[in-house]
């Protein structure tokens, strides 16, 4: 895939995964690899987690396990609404992918 990489969805996918359970950066990278087929580097994941922490969307414990904050949950809800509005025809897209 050359024209449509998923880099713009990385923040969304991190929030989505953290909505399910707390995870370390390495665990997030592994989950993202399942979706994308390639593992994001630590140089990609950790700066983004740091930015999300500064914005108040995530928090971390002493073991470097990240969790969503209430603000992060609201951000995810807003992002999910935007995603669904953009991809309102996701079922049709999924059917096309099965060709």
C-alpha cells in the first residue's frame, strides 16, 4: 500500500486500544502490528504517548502502563464519531476488500 498509509489513525488506534485495557508502549506496538502488519517503532509510539499524556488523554503508572483518562475517553468518543461519519459506508468497503 503506497497511497493510503494509516499514519493519521495512529492516535485514534492508541486511544481505542487503551479503552479496552491499560497497556505498555510495547504492548500497544504489538496490538498495532496486528492491525497494520508492521510494528511501529518506539520512536513513533513513545513521543505520541508523551504528547497524549501532556494533553491529558492518557496517564501512566510507575510500570509504564498507560491508561485512558476521562478526557481521553471523551477524545476517543469524539474521534469515533468523526471516524464513523467519514466511513459511514464501512460495510461496503469491507465487502470490496474481500474481492
